[in-house]
C-alpha cells in the first residue's frame, strides 16, 4: 500500500493575497500550494521577482510549490504564424516561470475546440510548438472542459499522437463531468494511471454548476482511496470553483484570476479544504497497511 496522499490548493481559489493563501494552507495542514494568479496578476504575467517571493514565502512556511497553472494553449487553435508565435511565447515563458518557482510540472491545455473534440488536430499543432522545449521539461495535459481533451479517452488519443516522452495527464474528474462528454472515474483512472501526475479536485452538479466538495457527482473518497492504495506520488489540488453566495461565470472559469474570481473564495475554499483533509485523514487504514 502507498503512503500519505499529498494535498494542495490553487492559491487564487482562496485569495489574491499570497500571505493569506500561505497561512491558510499551512494552518489547515495542507502540503503545498499550486500557483495561478497572485496579487491581481495572471500567472503568465508574473515576473521573476514575484515568482521568487512566492517560492520563498511557501518554503518558509514549510509548504511546497505543488504546481504551476499558466494558460498554455488555453486558446483557440492557432491558425496563423503570428498566433503560433504568440502561443510559443506563453509556453516558453511558462517553462522559465516553473523553473523559478521550483514547480514539478507545467500544466498545458489542448486548445479550445469548436464543436466535437479533435485531439488529432490539437496534437499536430501542439507537437510543432513543443518541439522548441528541452525533452526533460515535465508537461501535464489537463482534461479541460472546453478543450480537445475533455475526457481521458480524448487525452490518451492526444498523447499517443503527440508522441512526446515525459508528457503526462493532469486528471480533473470534475471537468470531465462538467464537459458533458461522459466518463467513469474508475475506468478513466485505470486507463491513465501510469501517466497521471497531478489531480485537480472540484465537484460538479452535472453540467450546471460547481458545488461544495462532497455535494456533487464525483465520488472523491473512492478516488482518494484508490490513489492511496497505488502509492500515488503527486498532489490532489483543490480547485474549489464554488462560492457560497454566487456562481462563477463562464468567463471567470476561463480566466480564473483577479479579485472578481477570488471574491468569496476564502470561506468556500476553507470549507472544502476541511472536507478534503478529513477524507485524506480517514485513509489511516490504507496507510497503516502499507
């Protein structure tokens, strides 16, 4: 049996104030923070000084940088040389930023789709852009609601066609449900388990909205138990996407940065963090059997 499952939270789901994020994660017994927007600045625009300060604050609090979540390839499929060049700039800067943070991976997407998912077309363009990277850069492709990889099946097709060694899966079961493209978490996990390097945790009510963790359609306790049994070494990173007094708009979900996005996130995320920690701590019998 495996060891203790590591928990993280995407910081801007709590606050735009990194000190508040750090204090909250440490106080609630989390292991790390995933970096997205900070101090009203989108992740891809964070400068070197800001990144160094973020890393230093987390390390001083005994927390890890659990991941970096820039919007790489979170756009329409590039169709011109200018669009390709712009996408490449975001990609290359994201790799630099992840290095400064000491992040274990860079999250990427598979481009927004227009109609049905087309992993083949997305992989062809992504492969051209990724050719500029050193082969040792760890990339994880997210199962994204509106992208060309909304399910594990689409993601595995994308990765097979991409053919880039060391590229794995950022598994987001909530996105899969919310996309409406179906998928069974147990079957999905079995198919992709060797490639899953990071997990985003949120709970959808079908394709309608996100709700309090535990009140939606994803059986997270079962997923945690399976990950623990398999000795999963990555993080489960809370991406709350639920607010007590409002629902995030599609624009806010697509551009999750700034005060409008984080407003109301602190109480909702603390509540969900406590739920997630209680599930993790309830896996004692699994850990003890290891």
